[in-house]
C-alpha cells in the first residue's frame, strides 16, 4: 500500500521537539537518544529529541505515520498524545502510530476526517491500552465506535461531541469499563436514543448530554433505575425539549445520582435565579451538587421550606407529590411576612412656628437646604434666617438641630407624626 502524501507524524515530531525548538529539560522521558539512522531517513541527522511524556501535535497537517521503527524508538515513554485537527483520514496510519506507543492511555483524534475510511478490528486492536479516547468532530460512525468498544477492554472515557448524531446504534456487546461519556452538541432528541446508551454502558458514572435537543423523558422509574444503575452525574444543559417538572422528577429514579446540571432549559426560564435553584434542590433530594455548586445541608432545608410555601396556595390538582412529602417532614408552614425594606420616600410631619402648627407632607430624599426653601412661604423667613429642629416622637433627648444644609432628610429617620420646629436666627 502506498504511503499517503503529506507531513508524517515523525517529521512533525522532529521539527517540534528538536533541541533547537524544545530545549532539553531534565525529567522522565526527556532527552530521548537514538543512534544515527540509515541513509534516507528523516532521522539521519537527529540523534536526540527532547520528548515529554505528553505529546501535543495538534493542527500540524499530519496525514501519515512515517517510519514505525523511529516512532517506537522515540515514543516508548509517551502516555498522552494529542493529534487533533490534523489531516489523518486513514485508520491504518493512526494504527501505525498508536501500535508503536506501548504505554499510550490518552488519545485525541478530534477534527480528523477519519470517517473517510473504515476501522477494521485488526487496526482497532492497536488501541487496546487506551483508557481515554476523544473523537469529537471526527464524524465517526456508530460502526466505528462499536469496533473500538470491542477492542478497548479498559476504555474509561469516550468523547463523541459534534458528530451530527441524530440516533444511537446499539453495540452488539456492552462496554462494562466505560465511566464517562461526553456526547454534547449532537442532535439526540428522543429519549429512546438515550436509553440505548444505558444499555451499551451499564457502568456509566457520568453522562454529559449538553446542547442536544432532548425531549421529555419517556421511561418508567423502574426502567430508568435499571438503565443507569451507577449514574452519579448527568449534564442536561440546554436540553431544549424539557418543558415539564415531571422530567426533572424522573431524575430521582437514578439510584446513585448526586450531581445535576440543568441550565438553559425552557422549563426554568420563567423563574428567577433564586427560584430555579431552590425548586430544583427541593425536587431532587439526593443531589449534593447543582450546576457546579455544592448543596449544603442548610441550603437544602431552606429550599425545601421555600418549596412548601411556594405551592401552599396552588389548587390541589396542581400541587406536586413532593409537596406532600415535605409537609410530612416539616409540617404546614406559615407564610413568610412581607417586609418592605425600601426606605420611606415621604412623611407627614407637624411644622411648628411661633404659635402656628401646620401638617405637611415632605419628601425625604431632599436636603435640609431644600426643605428650608420649601418652608420660606410657610413661615415668612429667609433661608439664611431660619433654624430647624427635628423632634422624633419617641426620642428621649428633645429636638435635634438640623444644622447641616447638605444632609438628606431620610438620614434623620423622619417618620409620620414627627415634628419640625422653625425658629428665627438671633441677630
């Protein structure tokens, strides 16, 4: 088979990690030395490369592997390899690279056009030691995914984002090892497709489904518990089809669920930020983390009490079952008193001048100087010849002179029924 044209893995490796471009550093896997190679090899003049154990060769135009002996000589210590956004389109070339990196555990093949070739089981066997595999935006078919699952017995994390999936095709065998599936930014709308993931990955701990158009969760509670018996964390951010609280309640069917992410779904848009969080916490009694924030015991109790008060005035047919559970736990609560903490904007006071008393409504956002201008026509005194004294009806110390012209009236704590005395300034 002819070797594909273009830049090889080894050419890019030599360029990036040569002593000129990547100075020697001490540490495991650094300064790999290989004897001079035969005539015609790209390694002829390169006897040392300073290779870390984590190789990042993304966006380098790689189309093929290059000399396999050289890959084996230089990459024996490598355990992470990022080949994302290259031009690899033949799984055979990927296999040549991976089969010569014996300790490889993490492989990123995102944004390579690998859908242009078929992954044969003989090639997939070279991936056997990989524990974390990233195939985002590779448009990998489900047949390719199934082949990988059959040949990677220790695979723990799989990334399948941006692959235009509208359906899920079940694998003929279950993958018992997989703990995390990241399958965001596809178009998985129907819950019947999601349930196939539970069948394929019975040991799944974390399921990230953000930015899919997931609709209602059509599954019985018993069936959900069997499908995802080990699910601890689920991310449903921007699931555009979730419109009812019953879908949220069904998350309680996952027996080990502790962490939920639920931002940007239509159901929650009409609520305030505080209402969203409290209503979700109250409906999901087992979760310990919501939208990335820990749910403390105190916050849970506050949320559950809020939930009772929120629904206490609803018609019986609209009250969720969770309400009755919480009433059993806390009893029927009294509505919270409504306390208006906004500062008073005006007050009715008695203005006393000589023998006259006049009841006036004054704005409390004005200053002492502005009040004096307002009183000029009432007491027939100029503002410069006017002294004001404020008497709090509950104050034990008598009137307080209002001597600072720029001070706002509300800072005195003036209330309805208080008194203001006006006196002429003594010459």
